[in-house]
């Protein structure tokens, strides 16, 4: 009778344990399953009789040791969940991932299934629960399986130091992708901003540790302090003794366009007084009649820019001693640059009135004056619009102009006249230059 009673008590205990599992949480089920397994193991003693241990049958409060074991199980479950994994029996397989032992409670075949090929891993990150933090990096949403608290932890990279963001190339980039700056798969590349103050000045944002064939300048690039602008070693501006600067930043001398790479507002700041036009900035403007009987505002060519300085004070109707102010500004910059190279550019003839053009045309057609030099029909010469200058071709002047005049907006327009140059900013150099 006693043995039957012991059997009945044991069965009732097992039934109570099993029936309580259905309403428990997943973690509690694992804990309860472990308790049921332990109970089943002790139902039979060495003699084959059932044995009902006191702690299974009637204890309302678990011993401290047992509570500690359950706490460890809860922590183990959390570790797997924190890694974005799922506790599964190894016999069921882990599709698209691999098992990791020691992260789940229960038997040794209950392991954590971690998906290895995720959008997060492709970006060089790891899926983890936000509660454990992301030391030295940042969390990104939507790249990991599981609930919203499982996010992708990616460490800081050379990309973020350069003000960019590591992205899969398939996701697109409003700027441009650059490889080699991000961890993970080869298609995880650095999306760098489309433009910045550095690129506007013709430079490239680089980490100072990577070196620069020119020179680094701070404050022009986003990101870390060691992400600086690598500016080219030499350009027409530096060769002229200037510095390429954005016009918004100001210039102690004057700005000259066309000498610097990059955006149109990246211009050459050249030394010298008088603002953008040097000595012509405050020169008085005179009105004279040119082509088509149109009035043009001109300034006198300063004596140091004239081949024959004595004509400076003559009437513009008697000598070609004036030019448009825009032409004067450009010539002044070109003259100063040439001078630093040992070249002295001077002007033989500038703006020409219609009456003077008629004189030269008469000389050309009759060969009775001005050595019969070539001249354009009155009203067709760009000397009558203020664009053209006849420049002295002594010494190496032409060779210097052929190499550099275009940078200052001057181009040749008359094949037979090496001395005839016109101020046409943006026009391509003539093939016969």
C-alpha cells in the first residue's frame, strides 16, 4: 500500500509540473523543463523503487542554490537574445547562420542560432541588444533580425572620420562611394558628401595619416580633425605668387579668376593694392566713341603698362592709350604675373576710336603710312570695342603669353598677328597660338 501511495504522489507531482508549463513565458518554460527533467531522474531509486525527493514534492520556496541556477539560465537566454539569436535544438539546424554554445539554458544541444549573413554583418557590424551598448561605435536600425531592440553595432571607421557614412552600394549615395574605408563586404563602401569647401577649392578631403602630394589645410572638410583638405602642390595661381581662395573669404590683394581649380568662386588671391584691379581700381572712367558710334567707358593705360609711356597724356582720339576697365583689370594681373617670371609685357595699342581705325585702314590699303601694316575694316576691329590689345613681342614675351595668357582670359584671334590678343574669359585658346 505504501508503495502505491508513493507512486500516486510522484505522478501527481509530475502532472502539476507539466500542466503549469503551458501558461509560462519561453524563459520560464525552459526553467520548468529543466525542473521536470530533474524530477523524472529521481523518481526511481537504486532498487527500482520510486523516490520522491522532498524539494520536488512539497517545497514552496526553492533553495538558494536552485534560485541561483535559474538566474544564470535567465542571463544565458538574455545573452543569446542580446546577440539577435534564437535558442534552438541543434538537431533542427540553423538556417543561414551557425550555432554558438554557452548562450542558452538547458541541455548542451540547446544552442544559440545566430544568423551570419545579415545586412549588419555586410556592413562590418554585429547584431546586439541596445541595452548592452555599442562601445566605440553606433547603433543602426533595420539591419538585424528580431525585435526593434536588436540593432546593428558598427564601430567608427576611416569613413566616419572623413565625414562619410558606410553604406551598401545597392542603397545608393547622394555623393560618391569610395572603397576601402569601411569594414565588411566589398560592397560596403563610404558614401562621401557630394561637395564641401575643400572640393570647391579643387582639393580632396583625406586623413592626414594618408599623406598629401600638395599640402593639407584644416577646416575645409567634415568629420574628425585629422580629416583635412589636400590641396594640389602647384597651379597657375601659386606660380603667379597667389593663393587659391573662395571669394567669400576675402583677399588682401585682388582676386583673379581662371587660375585655380574647382568651383568658379575659387579664385586666385594675388598680392597688390587697389582691390581687384590694382592701379585701375580708382582710375577715372572716360567715355569715347567706338564701333557703331557706340560710347564706351574706358580708363587710361598707366605709363608702366605702355610700350611708349609718353602717349599717356594724349587724347584717346589721337593715341590708343585706353582700354575697358575689365580688360585693364585682367591685363594688370597678367602683367604682374609675367613680371615675377622676368617678362615685361607692355601695350602698343589699346582701345581705338573709329576715326583712328579709318586712318590705319587707309594706311593698309594705300601703303602710304604706318608701314602699310595689316588693319581691319573700320567698324569691324575689336580694338573699337575695347576687347583687343596689341602687346609688345620683345624678348620671350610671346612664349610666355602662349603658355599663360589663357589663364587670364586673353586669347589670340588673328592668325597673322602674334601681337594681337583679346580679352575673352572662358574662350578656348586658338589652335595657332
